[in-house]
């Protein structure tokens, strides 16, 4: 036990009540004061001396500790202690100072005010200790009158309140800075709205709120100046992007509208409407309070709104940038980029009922060209409006000039449902336009793992549907893509092998039916791959035409044929001609005729030895252009033959205009020529050729009976396996030497 304190304790708190009292009206709240002393009497007289004291509207509430150890435990238990009246000497000479050290260092409580009291001046702490540990006051018990104690306590609590206010403001500002940084990462108006509300809930004591602004340009379909709920917290999620009427709260609606019109905050006891504006973008933040907002919170909210208002303008700019990147400028539907994102969601969905597709408006370019682009745009808007109205919960996008994307349940995304949208004409301006569409579809079952993959799949289906003569729709299946990949691989290999000179010209002899002598040969393209295998012309010729490679290959064939003619002339077979098939893409070249003529000049051959075989299909696109080209070629002496006559266009009026030398009877008509009653078409073609003074050659002769029938019909020339199969150039030369 320590030495007893000085008997001057008896003079503690002498009544000096003639001095002015520090009193105020008291509220229900209290200030918690911890009295720490090992003398119980000190507790009693201290509490008695301060019994009627009211500080800043609050009474004092006392907690008692009789040792430094007890004091440390009580401070840890009571986080709201504001003042400690602390004896220096208790169980040890420095027990009080140890309590101070525990408060400041162990608990890091910088806000608690500490008044040291001692009955033994010799135990006073050093001045540096008072400074370092932020001790509010130090008094010996003999100098503490009641008035001085009251003044000391009042000053200490006043100091605590100032420190607490500063701390709250600092913490609030830290929250504001952190909140502003978090909000800067949000780039959509809806996300920003809900982010602002979340931060305000952390700043204020409120239960729910709504972020309201005009919906035009933000909410889809909002074309008025009404206020919409862009974000909410603590309310129904169905309110989002709805008008504020959906709040079903008359006072809230009135408060929000008044705040927006008056352009200033409105603080009520249980409701707050705060106005925010920046760069022409305006909003009202509505909060429902659990308790009236304090002055400190008001100040913090003001700082918060000032700090984030620029962010509100920025998020609108981000939204505009996003719209420019992901929204179609005309229809305001998602564009191709955003449709890929929607297809990503489709690909990852667990709903097996979903279908994705493309809708291609047929012959839209004709409408654009014939009626003008403005009317074409009106038509696209009409299509968009009808699709939205008819297709239920589906999501749409515009991914091309006349192509729309769609994702939705299969009961809505089906050929029948989609086609029904195009049954009635569309109104565009003063026009009522009947249009149709083609659809490429893919079920969830057949969909790829990513949006880009799904877009490729439905595009494959759409392209197949556009080529189909039977249906206006196609559902994607894996074998379609396999076939596409095979075609691309073949085209790639064809390009490589063509560059490596792996293509060859083989020749099938053509004979005079009267003499049996070889009068010419048809040049046939062969593709021998690096492994020595041959790929059928029926496979690679369409691929060459599809890829455009047929142009280069066609030039090569013409030159090879000219080289062969020159070689035959040098070996005295100067009466043998070479026939070359010409494709539609070759004919569409502007310099096609010149390239043929240049080849005959380059290789110095007699032009009539080169014969060009054309099919009737060449006449289908621009018949007069074809006729004019053939007339030029004929003037140069180049021979012209009409192949596959009777299987294509069959326009006799153009047949009369063509500068032909030969008609070729297709093998389809020759196959059954020896069967009674099955030779009418072949006989008619032979007779027609005779009437037009044209040579007639029949192909595909495979037996003696066919040959005999053709002789009876006075056919001029023949070719087929009955005489010789196609053969390489050296074998053809040997065949000539043997037969001529």
C-alpha cells in the first residue's frame, strides 16, 4: 500500500458557488466520464461536485475504477468514454501514467481527454510526458475548488467534441475521396446511380433511396421530359428505369419534383432530396432517413455531391461513347459489337430453350436504290418497331445494312413466327412496301462456346438459306461448318498447288464421224496433288469460281492451249484444234476479249485453231454484252462452240445472234439416244444445227449403238470414252500419230 495522500484532501472542492455556474438545458444524451482513484471518497465528492453540471446540452454519466488495471479494462469495454479524471498514484507510483500510456499507445485513442489529479505534488509527471501523451490538464487536489473542477471538465469535454468533429469530418472526407475513386470506375449511368446511393448509405443514416433524372437518352423508349428512377437501394428492383410515379409515394414524388424544379436541396425530418448538376446534366437523389440528418452529415453530403457531380457528367459522356461503340445510330438497337456480347450471354446460358438467329431483308438494296436511302431508313425503322412489338421477350440488334440479329425463346424465334412478321406490308413514308426475309438460326444445343463463334454459325446458316431455292431459313448444324472448313482448306490447297504448277491440261480427242480422224480435242483441267492423287474437276472448278481463282487459272489454260496448238503445228498436225471451256467469271472481266486475242498473238497461232466453249448460262446476266464480246472474238477468227445446248437458258432469239461455229449435244441427251423414243431432243438439236449451218458434235459416246444412231442423223463429230478418254499432252500426241 502506498503512502496516504496529504490531509489537504479535506479541502477538496471547497464550495465557491458565488462564482457563475456553467449550466445549459439538458437533452437525453450523456457524456461518459471515468473517475479513476483508489480512494472511494474521491469518487463520491467528485460526483457530488459535478452532479448538476450540463455540458453542451448533455449531462454527465459516471464510471468508476479504483485501480489503473481496472481503468484499462473499463476503457476497452466502453468505447464512448470521453473524459478520464485520473489519479496518478494508486497501486504503484506511476499507475496513472501507465493508464495514460495504455490509452494513447495500446488503444490508439487520441480523442479521450485526460485530467491528471494527485494529492502529492512530488509525483507530478515531467512536462514532456504531459505533452507527449496529450494530457488535457494536471491539477493537485489541493488546488481543485468546485469551480475549477467544473471549468476543467467543461474545457476537456469541449475539446473532445472538437476533436470528435474533426475526426468525423476527416473520416467522412476519406470516405468521399474513396467513394469518388470508386465511382470513377463506373461507366454506365445506371451503375453510377446505384453507386452514388451505396456511398450515401455509408455516409448517412438512411434505409432506402432513389437516384432520379430525366430518362431521355438513358432509358430505352423514353422520349419525354419526365423523371425516371435510374437507380435504387432498399426499394423494389422493378423501379429501375421506370417513371417516379412507380414509387407509389406521393410525398416522395412531390419532394423529388420540387427539388428538381427549384434546383436546391430539401431536408425534411425523415426525407431528403438533394439536387446535383454538372455540365447540363441534372439529377435528384432521394433518401428516406432513419434519423434526422446532422449538421456534420449535411456538410459531408454537400462536399460529397460537389466532389461527384463532375463524375455524373463524365458518366454521361462515357454512356455516349458506349452508345457510339455499341448502339446502332439509326434504330438505337445494339450493333454488331454488342450483339456479339449478347451472343456471349446466349452461349453461356443454361436455358436450352433459347435460339439465336439472323434476319436478312430480301432485295433491300433495290428499295434503297429505287426509292432512296431516306425511305430505306424509314423502312428499317418500321421493321424494328414491328419486331419489337411482335417478338415478345426477344433481344434484337442491327448488325448490317439490312441484317438484324435476334435472341429469344424458340416459341418466338422460329421460321413461322419470324415469317409472320413480314406477311403484312411495312409503311415507310407514303409507301406500303411488301418485303420478305431470310433467316439463319442456331439452337442452344448446337451453339458454340463464345459469341463470335455463334455469330459465325448463324451466318453460315443464313448464307445457306440465301442460296436455297426451297426454304427461306436454315438451322445451323455442325456438318455445315465442317463443309465450309473443307471448302476453305481446298481453296487454300488449290492456290498453293496452282502456284506450284500442279495443275495440268489433259486432252480428250474429238473425231470426225465420217472419216474417224481426229479433228481436235477438248482441253480438260486436271489437279494432281502433291501425293499424286487427282481431285475431280466437279469438286475444284466450283471452288475456283467461288474464290475468284478461276480468272488466273482461266488465263493459264488459254495460254497452255495456245502452246499445245503451236506444238501440234510444228509436228504437222496443223488441222487439229483445241477447245477450251470459258466460265462466267471470266466473261465478266472487262479485258476478257483482249486477253484471248493477246494470247493468240503472243504464241503466234492461227486463231481458228482455238475454240472457246461457252454454256447457255453465260447469257443469263447480260446477254447482249456476251453477244458483242463473241462477235469481236469471231472477227479475230477464233471459233465459238455452244456447250450443253438445251440444258440452260435456251433462248432461240439469242441463239440466232451468237456467232457460233458448233453446237454441242450434251451427254444427258446422248445416254439414251439408242433407246427407241428417247432420241427426240438429241435428234432435234442435230437437225437445228444443220438448219443453222453449224457443225454438230455429240459428247459422251460410250457404245457402237450410239455411234450408229448419230451417223444416221448425220451428226458431224463425236467425243467420248468409246473413242478415247482424256489423256496428258504426250499421250495425246501419240494418239494423233497412231490415228491420223
